């Protein structure tokens, strides 16, 4: 349902953006105004000139079949449910993009997600966000890029997620450096209402070794040990953003 507005070189489309992260999944439905900004008879150059957010979803836990596979069918159900909440149908969505970030970007079934989304939007694009893209998206979304331009200062944005921490450095609104650390808040899982470890991601094993902790799945963990792990992760972030190599 692409509808023209006011003039022939403008179009209004409904778009859905879905962020599937290590821990959470969220989607935003927007109305985008696209305009041909090329002069006269020049080759058309389409640009988004306006955006109106129509619906911002609740934050859902990312559905996984296990720790290695995203549950693509469950993701599609989340999208369908949010469509109903927004009062929209798949036929009313022109286009969409699924961005898979963090540890989930390493999962093997991005193709399955694309297949499960068939029929939920006119043209769905599924992409796994690499180090650069995720760091840039986080920096622009947080306002760090705009702040660097407004204040004429080099600005660092740190996006700490469930599986990775992405760092973007901005100057005058432009990205000048990025970095990604395999540390985050969901690399060690603990049984609900218990102190028993149920899962340890591979990057967390390296952190545990650095901390001198020999914790394994099934072990009981103390709060003091978890604090030690968190402090080591924080130290890694600080060392990265204060190193000369990142800013040079």
C-alpha cells in the first residue's frame, strides 16, 4: 500500500523494523515519506524526508530453540501480535527489515527467519549486524552522533547488550571508529529463584579464566563472584575506550 502524497515525486510507505538481540526483541512500525530530491531530469535520487512512528512494541525476550538457534516461528508470532496491537494487517505493511544483533548474529538460521516472515511485509530484508553496523546504529539511535555534531566534540557511545558491547566513536556526526567486545549481560545464565548456573557462553569462559574462577554449568555461584565477573567486563570496556588505538 504505497500512497502518493501532495506531488508525484513523493511517496508514503509503512515500514516495520525488527531488532533481534541476544536477550530481547523489539519492533517499530513507521510511516516514511520518500521524496525524489534529484533536480529536473536528473537520475532519480530517493531520500527519506520524514518519519512518523506509528507503533513501538513491548520488549520481548528473544525466542530461542536452544542457545544456538533462533526460534524463527516464534519471532513471526511476535510480529503478528504486534501488528494486531497496532491495528494493522500484513497487507498494510509495504516493507520491513530484520536486524540480528549481538550473539544472535552468530546463529545459523537467519535464512529461516526470512522464510518465516514471508507474507508479513511486502519486501522483508534480513541482515546480521556486524561490528561496524551495530556500533553505528547504536550511536545514531542514542543521539551520540548528533551530539558530536552539535557540540563539536568527539563522542563515544557504548552499547552494552546481552552478548556484546559495541563502541562507536563520532566526530561532527560522522563515525570515525568502531569496536566490539564479546562481553555482555546475558553470557552467564542462572536458574530462576536459584544460584545454580544453567549456561555459560564461550566468551564468558574466557572472562572467568581471567578472573581465576573455575565455574561450570551446574555449579552454585555467589554474588561476590558475579560482581568480580562484572567488574572484569567493565574493565575491558574502559581499557578499550581509553586506548590510543581506538581514537587514533
